[in-house]
C-alpha cells in the first residue's frame, strides 16, 4: 500500500488522518453554509451577520482543536519551527515598516489561526486516501448548498448582486471533483452534477474560477500518466473536437447562454465580460501599476507584508508574484517566486499518477486563482496546496501508510 493516495487500509493512524482531513475541509463546508444563511436572511454587512461569521469561525476552530493532538503527535517540531520562523518574519516587518502595522495586525488572526495551521495539518497527514475521501464527501455537501443558492437565485427568492466571487470559488471544489470523475470514468451522475456546477459558476460567479477549471482540464488531459487505450483515444479526440467546435462558435454560445440567463433575470457578469472585446482586468491593471510603482521606489526591501493593503486602501494585489515581490523586495521576492515555480514543476513530474491527479487538483484549487484574486497570506487553499506539494516531494519514494 502506497502512503500517497491509494486504497485505504486499516492502520492505527487512520482515525487521526480522518480528524485532520475533516479539520482541513471544514472551512469549505462551513463557509458555504454560512454564505447561504447570510444571503437568504440578507445579513451581509449587518451585526447579526458578523455574529454568524464569528460563529462559523468558531465551528471551524473547534474542528482544528479536535485534530490538534493528532497533529502535535506527528509534527510537534515542525509546528514550533514554522510558527517561530513566521513570527520572526512578521516581527521584522512590523519593526521595519511601521506604516503597515495597522494592516499587519489585521492579518494576524487569519494567518496564524487559519493559514499556518492549514499548512502544518496538511503535512501531518500520512494516509492521503482518507484525505481524498473526505474531500469527495465535502464536495457533495458544498455542491448541495451551492445548488440551493443557485435555485433560490433563479427563483428570485434571494439576490447575490451582480455576481459572487465567493460562491464561484466555493463551487470550484465540487466542480473539479466531478470533472476528475468524468475524465477517469464517465457517468451520467457526475456529468449532470458537473453541468449544474458549471452553470452556477458561469451565471453567478467570476472568471477566476473558470480559469482554474481550464487549467485543471488541460493538465488532466495532457497527463503523462494517462493510459491511451483505443477507447480512451476515441473519447479524447471526441472531447477535443467538441472543444474546438466550442471555441469556433464561442461568441455565439456565450451570447446564447447569456440571453438565456437574462430571460430568467440573471445578468451574468462573467458572460458579460466574455462578450466584450479585448482583455478586461476589472481594475486589476491599475492595482498592479500602483503596487509595482511603489516596489520600484524601494526595490531592495519592497513595501513589506501588507504594504499593498496600505497602498490600495485595505485591498490586496490580486497577483501572487507581484504580492511576493512587494512583501520581500525584488531580489528575495524573485528567489521566492522562482522557487515556487520550481516546486510546482517538480511536483508535476511525479511518476505516481494518483499523486499527479491530487497535485493538479490542489494546484487548480489553491494556486491558479492567486494569479488574479485573493492573497496568499489569508487563503487556506493555498496553504493546503503548499502542504500537499511539500509532503509529496518529501516522500518521493513509496512508503507504507503506517510508517
């Protein structure tokens, strides 16, 4: 039995792996349910809504506390080292960049109670087959809640505004799981669930999630591990033909889908942007210009951690590589960026198919969207992805799950 992602075996460690996996996926489930409650009762940006968000954090926190003894048994030294190093870096930035202190303090809870724990918990998992199963079950729950939100929106029982970036990234998890299932073994059930998930993202979500899905599909189809049987070659060429036809008639398809949704009162921002000519960055180009201009004024040190929040009034850079350059300066930032690219490429070169599939799923979930949105400092998906990469590369050779 390989310790990466294979058939589950009974070991003394399975229960601990299950606790850790549930803790990691709890935020996906709880945040989606929280979003439904806030939208349904129109509680966003209200005091009651703030209490619900606090309660949601408490629920997720309890799952992390429940799994903490298992993590400490396995990764006590890593736990101490990671927290010590990260605290040292934050204290240095707090001292060197006093103008950023307000924004640094606002980051502390998310970074130290969500991001860092997610990384440590991920590298503490030993049997990834259990983690994979927990992900699959969580994806079905997220899909069910997202489907309810979509139906209520179509029925005009609730309103999410012009679009919801949060909803699209919540739905990304089940979309990738269903997409992987279809490519591995086609089924009407997975196909139907995938279509519904895509419809919700296209009609109510943002373009970033679509980019993540496209990257996943590309990496999946061009996997060096795929077995090219005659049947699979026929299926691949059929799908490729459909994709080519879709690209040829892309404008007509988008226009048709947009007008169809519009007839139900859904003005899809994502489709509307796709219908425009040229590339539309939704103001991100101006953010990039502002942050890069500040970096060039202080190329050696950069603008410090949370410096982008100060420059753009509490928001963030919306680009992983630029944010890193800003946080650590051009020299150190360049080294970190190159290292990140190297780690990603190296992880994709794994000879184990199941590891490869797991990596590309978390690459699509936890990193691709950072090129156009969110911040690596507060994004739990990124830190899980980082943990998966580090865990798999550390254990390049097969070892037993109970080792």
